[in-house]
C-alpha cells in the first residue's frame, strides 16, 4: 500500500530474476530471466492465472495497450511478441517479430491509437519501430544511432521521446509520424535506465546508470494565440 507503506502481499512463481512488470487493471504481469511471463491476480489465494513461455531469454520489456486488449513483450532473444488478452491461456502470441537484431526493452503504446505500438532495439540494432498490433506489420522505422532504453509518447504534442544508452546516453524528441528529430537532451554520463512522464505531460524524469536522477523540461505549455478583433458599434439617437 503506497499510502501506508505496508506490504500487502508477496506472490511467488518465478524461479529466476524478475526484470519487468505491467499492470492490467487487477491483473499484474511479470517477466523473468528464464523467459517466462506470469499473470497474477492478487485478489485471490491462487494468484497465478496463466504462464506464457515463448521467449527463450530474459523478458526485459512488458506493456499493456491502453484499452488492455493487447500485451507487448520484448526479450533478450531479440523477439517482440504481441499477445491477445482474450487468448492468453493458449500460450500462443498473436504476432511475433524478429526484425530487431538486439534486445527489445523499450516498448510503448500510443495513447491515442490503441493498436499502435512503438519498440526500440539495443546497441546492435538502434531501430525505433512502429507496429500495427492488429496485423503485426511494421509500419515504419528509424535508425536512432544509439541503444534505445525507453520510449514515451506525448499525446498533447503528438511527439515521441526515446531514451538511450551507448553512445550518447541522450533523450531524443521526434515528431510523429514524420519522425523528424526535434532535438536531443544530453546530461547523463551512462545509460538511461528508466524514464517517466509527469502527470501534466511537460516534464520527464530519468534515472541513469551514473546514479543520477534528472528532470527535463521537454514540453512547454501551448499558449492560445491572441487575435485582435474590431468591434463595430452603432449609436442610437
């Protein structure tokens, strides 16, 4: 319980390190070093709903779509899988792609399009890819020039931010869907491990392997344009 700082429950099931977590309403999904994915329901004593075992190496990325109909998983086996929430017990992903040639840790669903997924590859890949979750097709891709460790969408500005590791450890801001590079923010001396967008969608907080926590003013408030209006009046006798 975040308010009382009280441990509510401990759930077992994995036999190796847990590297990723994702919530879907009451369902908690976890991915482990041995490639397994477990869905937990913390409300019931027998909390394991089902186990997925299609990744051969560590599951380093997990994200549910905004409408909770799709689950995306990325692994150190360079695979990206998209799962149908209604068919999890079949242990068969809806789509699987091997287009990335490095680990897939960075995953993010578009907040205004429930079937649009962005994924980022590791050092040997560096590709930012966009997917149609319904068809499994890659819509477009961009070589970012460095390892992608995280992805954040900005619904207000229709932009996407990628966080990076080797070789510049930067934040890159891109226009969607033109993928025009808006700018780069550099400050971390080592790989960015985690990033989160503030509730007002103006600031991004990043945590780096250099043990620093940094706050970036990525988006400015859009001010309404003022227009000069001529008001005509008529005098009455």
